C-alpha cells in the first residue's frame, strides 16, 4: 500500500496522478527493484485498510484532517 498524503497539502502528489494514468510502476526498496501494478482502492477497501495504515504511520490521520480531498491509497501488486 502507498498513500498519496503529500504531507497534508491541498493537492494530490504528482506521482499519484501518474499512477492513475499509468499503473505500471517500479518500487525500489533496500536495493531491490520490483515491477508493480498500482490500483486505487475504492471507498470500502480504503475504509478497511485505513486503520492498519494509521498503525504504521499515525500522522496520516493528521494529514487527512488538514485537507478536503481524500488521500489516495493504492495497492501495489508485484508483476511477473
């Protein structure tokens, strides 16, 4: 999961718009690059996962409280 919080700024981060237009991406973590497909979660999926995301990074709640937009949450699925 990745969250387009943009630190609670008014606009969505540019990378989240890029994923909407082209969900094929690569994620690099600890020296390993993995090709993924991103999918924006629907409202029900987002509501289900949101508490778990707050466990990992509680500040997301503060970011969400600063803006009128809904923070985009994407599920990244490894390809191939």
